[in-house]
């Protein structure tokens, strides 16, 4: 494999210590050494999520699997759920919820904009609602929404606040306890710089109550959190075989996060973003979301009319060994998605990208 | 991590080339190099399953996730399914099927015995049945069932044959096309000696028809095979981010299987089993399943009445760095489960285990 600089929507490049951790000898999933690693990993995840939630673990699947773990456990057929849709991933949640038999009320927003709390409040007030689902950091548009305000709205109306923090976790503040987020999922391959394959999740007291109050078991056994938590908890009841080596990698990635500290890590992502925006401006390029709602780690760059967007991406890939992302859904052909995630949120990376882009654009 | 000799029910020890493959630099999940690796991986999986099925892929989760991928896609609410239960894993399938709203007819067999086709035929004949589910290699009891005969029975009654080959694949013949198995799932951490985290599956024409004929989409989006197959197929439609590094590991493991050849690999497992059985006999120990229905790679050893089974397992672990498995469910405290899977199906491994066991038993 020829190494690439991964500046797409994820995965990001993994540091050597994470890759080396993956290659450690596999242990049994009930081995005392491994169980100790899982304990430390849960502690590190709690610090990362800024939470004291006991049920803070890594689901054995990718970020979408984390979304499914939360929704399939917290929502039952007939439940009303308000879903904020301002990009691909809100739409994905709405689709899954419909499959689970939920009554879905979608609140649509222009792609590239953050979620507007006003229509959300109207939707919540209309009828008794089990949960509000929103995407904190929309990977398809680069928009950052106000998770604290949306969680407060949900609670005003007696609804659970469920947040997709796949792209935000580790790159911008995700303050689960302070913002009173009831259930949050993320992925490993974005700002944690760990390969894809695991989904960190955390559930607070109201979410645990929702698990306990289910009228019937969820339609999944693999993701049944009532069973999964007894494997991660002190009982260590066998459920499924944990992805041992992936968890080694996550533990190594979380160690790096802990050593750096969250505040410096957030600042590093912001600084890289600011440097990128300045450099893009010099090339006459702009970011789609409005100032104040821009994700530092995922930059949706508006493609100029006179540019063949595919040629630029292929040129970056073949001549510069840099991967960036294409637009998805409504934004296909309209934006490039430039990720500066985890290890890649560094000035030298930004400069390398800007130089390559300038060359490809002939500017 | 201190390395252990993993002679439990899986994971087994991974060869160095597999572990090193995991540590290769992460690529984007749509990178041409990675897509090429996925192509080769599908070809290798087809050889391993002895099938020409186009839809032969690795699901992004562990073996249980593979079970769920098949059942949640092939079975709908109201469908009648006959489930053979001769150990933990048949019971798990029955539980999941009930959650999916299926009408489950369980055919129970004594744990440690293979599935008896006679009562299965009676159950199939009783009513129109969508599918027969059985476990080819019961990891909880060490019993091998006759997959070919059971598949033929299913087809006689117009039912799909769905087989759990988690523990058998790569260690004993699993001849998907010759036996006309409609849908099969497996795991990576048994006879393939790849870390846990992926579930190889294959679906034949009748299973694909069942996907097409669904009355409603499955209650999972992550495991929706109609979407997943368009990511693995030539369209390469984004669905979820593949677990890139785990797939590197699987590709490396499958390369070793290809280089060894399946027939020699099956023979190696059988020879290791025969050596173990002889050695156990010298220690006065017996295997639970009857001759002819014994899995070579998973040996349920009957615990003598005068032995403290926990002490022996802890002694093996702490003094000899060997992990073996405890009994599950009905067999808790009655058997040890000794795995000789993949890399560990070798005479020197058997001899090391027998010497350690003799020491712990004081025989």
C-alpha cells in the first residue's frame, strides 16, 4: 500500500503508535490483561466525552453502527422522534428510525447551514416526543450545530437529546454532562486518528431509563445494550467476541489524546482551520457554512464554476498523494470536503495541501 | 501485553504477517488501492467458501454480527423458521429471530450431539417454512452436524438453508455450492487466525431472491445487504466506512489459507485433533461428542469428577500461559473447550498443551 495524506471526510492518518498497537498479539476477550485494557479505555472515553456516565463504551462496528446501537435501543415502534436534517447523516437517522417503526418528524434545513432551533421547537411542541436527534458536526456539509441549545430544547419538551458526534469528538468541545446530552455516538477514524471499525458511545441516566422501560427487546441482539453493558461492566458476561486488536488501537489513540489534553487539541484543530481558510481566500476560494457554524476539521470548499472538480481530486491524488472528499447528496459537484482531523490538524499539513491545490488549480 | 497460547473457543493466535498487515497505513475506504484489495479479498473468500456466489463479502462486525446480517435481511416478521438448537448458538439465533417477529420452531437436541435430521424433517413438514437455521460447528459443545443433509432437507420443503459456519470455515470442509447452502456466515478469529471483528458471509441465488422479495426494508440500516452489496460491488456506492485495517488483516490471513490450500489445512486440523484425542486418552480424559460428530478445532473435554475445573484453567493460564475455554450454558462446569484453530492446529502445540495439562492434573 502506498501511503496517502488523508484529507477527506475520514479516515484520517493514524500515528505510528496506533498502528503498532493494532499489531500486538491477540488476547482472549476475557483475558485479565485485556479486561484491564477495557477498563482504562472506558475511563479515557469518559474523559473524552467529558462525562461521568457509567455506560461509556466502544460499540463493535463503525460510526453508523454506533448510530444504530443508540436508535435501535432507545426508540421503539410508535415513538415520535424529531430529526434535524441538514445533511446526509440526519437523513440516514430518519431512514433508520422509519425502519424501526418510529413516527419521524423531519425538520429540514438548507445543507451547509447549522440546525435552526426555531422550527425544532415548533416540531417538539406539536406533540409528545420521545427524542430529538441531531448531528452536531455534519460531515457532509461542514456545518456545526449548537448541541447545548438543542439539548435544552429537547428537555423543555420532555424528549431525550441524541447527538451524532462522529466528526466533532476530539476536535471541538463535546461536553456531554455540561450540555446534558442523553446519548451520544461517535467514530474512531475522524479526530481520534484511529482506523475505522469502532463507535464510542455514552448514555446518561435518562437514556438508561429508556432502556429499562422498553416494552419489548430491540430488534437487534448484536447491539442490545442491555446485554453489551454486562460484558463491559464488572459482570463480564460473554455476549460477543470483542474486536480485540481494534480496541488496542483505540486505547493507543486515546492515550495520545490524554497526553495532549483536550483543550490544546481543540485549539490545534481551530488553528489549522484558520490557516486553511486564509490560504483558500488567497486562492479565491470560500467555505460553504457561514462563519460561526464552520467545523474546523471538515471544510466544505465551494468549487469555482470554471473548475473540473474531478480532475482536481484526481490530480491531488495521483500527483500529490493527497485524498480529499467529493460532495455528497445535494452537494455533489458543488463542494470539496477537506478534512483536517486528528493527526492532520497541523500547519505543515495545511501548507502542503494549499501548495498542491494551487498547483492543480494553476493559481 | 504478554502473549498467550490461545487454545480457547477463539480468538486463536494470529501469524506475524496478519498482525503486521493490520499496522499498514490506513487508506481511504474508496481509494483505488483499497478497492483492489477488496476485490482480491472477495475472490479469496469465494475460494474459501467453495462458491461462485457474487455476494461473498466480510460484514463489518464480529461473527454474531454476521448471523444478524443474514437473519435480519432474509427473515421478515411473520415468517416461520425452523431452528436447530444443540448448543448456545442455535439458541442465540432463535432469540434474534423472535425479536425480528419470526415464528420460531425450535428443534432441540442434547448438547454435545449433532443435529438429528429426523425431528427437523417433521418440523419442516408441519407447515410452510421460510428457512431452516442450523449451526454447522457448535462452538459451545464441539459437535459437527451434517450441513449437506440438513440443506437437502430444507430444500425438500421449500425452505432456505442458513448455516452458522463460524468455527468450521477453514478447518473442515464447508462446500457452499456443492451442499447448496443458501446463506452462510462465519468469523475471522477461529480457523482463519485473524483477529475478531469481521464476519465473512456468502449468499446464493435463492437468498438473493429473498432479499428482492422483501415486503419491507430490514429493521437495520448498517446491515442492509441491499445497500452493503452496492458498496462491495462495482458501483462502489458509499454506505458506511469500511474497517480498513481489519480488512488488511483478513486479506493477509486469506493469503496464507490460499498458499497452504484448503485440503492440507483441513488435514492439518484433523491430525492435530487426532493427536489431542490420543494424548487425552492417555490421561484418562474423553471428548463429549460421539465419534464421527467431533469438531477437530473445538474439543469439549469432559471434566473428571475429582477435578476443580477452575483451578486447572487458572493454572494453565498463570503457569503455562495457555488459555482454554470454560463450558457455556448447559455445559458450564462439565467440559473444558480446547481449541486447535488455524495456526494452532499443529503437533507441537498439542504436545505443549498435553504436557501442561498433565502437570496441572498431577497425572
